[in-house]
C-alpha cells in the first residue's frame, strides 16, 4: 500500500499526526524538527506538558493495536569487499547510544558498566569471524537467526554501509 | 466530514487484507497472578512477602535485581521522598474535589463482589475495570480525569495532580492484594490484546517488551538490570527521580521513547490494554505506595 495512505490510516486509527488533543493519540508535532514529543510532569499541576524529544521516531509503528505501518523484513546485505573500514570511527559508533549503541548490550574495551545482553566483544578478533559474516550480523542477523534480539541496524536504516564497515573494522581490531 | 470518512474507508478497505509486516517474540505462558513469575524468572520467592525481603540480596550488585526493586516500596522503605509529598497533595485535592461528595461517588461506581461499594477501601485493587458510564474498560487515572471533569476541574491523565489523587486513592488500599478478573468479558479481551502488544516487535530497535522482560531478565543494559514484569503495578504511581510522579501510562510513554517509537497519550486504548495485562500479572500482590524507582 502507498505510504501516504498508511499515514492517513494511522491518523484515523491511532489519533491525528497533527498533534495534541486526540484520544487515542500518537504524541507528535510535525512543526518541530524531530516531530517526536515526550511527556513532562509539572509539579503541582493538573496539566501534562509535552516537550520535543531528541530523536525523530515518527517513521516507526507505535504500540497502537491497529498501527498499519510495517517493520522492515529480514534482509540480506549486499556486502562486497574489501572492507575499507575506519576502526576509530567504528569505536565512536559503537559507543554512541543513538547510533551503534553496541555498548548498551555488549562489553566493549574502556566501558566500565557495559551491558550483558550479548557476548563480550572485548577480544572479538579471536572469534575469527569473516568480515562478510560480521557485516551481516550487524546489518540484519534475522536472516540466519529469526528470533534474534539484536537490532538489525542495516535493515532498519540506523547504520549506513560505511558505518557498518567502520564497526566491523573496529571489532576485527580487538585482539 | 462524515462523507469524507466513508469515502476514505472505501478506498482503504482493501488495505485491511494486507497485514503490515511485524515480528512477535514467541509467546511465553503468562498467568494472571503474580505467582506466575515462578515459571518465568523464579524471583517471586525473594519478593513474595514485602515485609520479609532478603536484605543481603539488596546489597549485592549482581543479585539485587532478584528483589524486583521491592526494597524501594513502602512500607519496607520508610524514607522520605517526593512520593510522600504527592500523596499529601492527593489528599488535599481529593477533599477539594469531593466537597459535595459526588467525586467519590463517581470514583467508586463499580461492582466488587457483586455489590456496589461506597468506600475508597479496596478501590485501587479493582482497576482497570469496565465502566458503564464510559462504556469501556478504564484505568483509575482515566476515571479520576473523568470524575474531576464532572466537578469542573482539569486533571489530565498522567499529570502530577492526577497521579497525586491516584496515589491517595491507592494508599486507601495499602497492603490489599490487586485483584482484577480477566477470565471473561471486556477485561479478557483487553488482556489478550495487551499480551499481543507485549510481544510485538516495533520501533527503531525492532524490540518487544518481551524481548527484555521475558527473554533477558537478569541481564544488564549498561548499569540497569531487567527484572520480572510480574508484580510491577502494585507500586504505581511511582516517584522517579528524573521524571517526577509517574503513572503507569507515563511509564509506558517513557519506555516507548527509550525503545524507539512514539508515545501515545495516557488513556489511549492500547495503553489501557497493556495496563490490564500488567495489572493481571500483579494479581495477588499487595498495593505498596508511595514508592520510588530509578
């Protein structure tokens, strides 16, 4: 179905994309740069404030029952070597919570309180994974592990081809 | 306007057939009772009795998650925090709203054990409930907003003052077990929808609530450890340092943004379905307010 019709459908089913005051409603305001709103609780007030949120989340389906926006399907990456990744950039992406965010779920060198959702990556090179397989793991691991918890960064468009190459270079540098 | 909707409806009718692609975390068996946790995480035995928590666990960075944070709940945690101030304000607001007695009558308009109740005692334990005046299942905060409006006051669902009144009403059920019946009728439907929503993978991380609260309990995201979803509703509304007095629907909104999808307005049907689902997971656990959480 054409995207515009999906958007209009969402407007009818989950509230209006035109902002406040609709029940039920997705909390967004197309007039602000990130479109996304977050609640702000004002002490001793009967009014709930909504203020701009730092990330634009409006492309994604919400928790609304009938939200007709789809999620991207599992996708095989079209990886072609050589890698040409920059490990220094890769590290920055891995540590950035709005980008790779790997550190939230994995142990990464130099992080005191890493996550334990996935494997410790501090000596990743020892796993001897090929660049192509690691690329696909980050791009979208659902192609081989449909129940994976790790976000498919490439298929969701969170990381670009070069971003993933950089992260691969970084991981492969961890002796 | 109505014509426009009909025309749009006809144009969109074929769209219904094509379900948007989404993945679901495989459904675990959920019990509408707090003891169901024993099949999920097994931590219930550590926090089953709020008066007898194992404090050695609390001091253990690797094991404290097993207490499901219950050591931060009243009456176990008697420390002063903003939740207490909000409860006091809730009482003041309640008295003001209830000058003519109609506000309380509006709140208690529900059937418990087959008879109409007249007291606030136990009220918290029976929400969300089907409300004939609203014609739908509604949470306590939605009903507070509705009943306050009848008194000419604006207490938006999720606002500090709405949550303060909710906290006061909850305090009148302190220690009484949450008890909603999701075995039939509209609450059953809401429980089923809520359970499905809980497993739906969406947003910028393609995750469901169950991705963490079922599949990764006890694992840490940076410095925070994921705990059981059972028993959580007993301490709402809760005081959160960075955010203030937080109702369950506001918590859903905060979770949504953190997970990478837009928040819904408190009182939205999807949030009420989730509230029914999570409240049923707290059935049998005593109301414990005011509480705090990080």
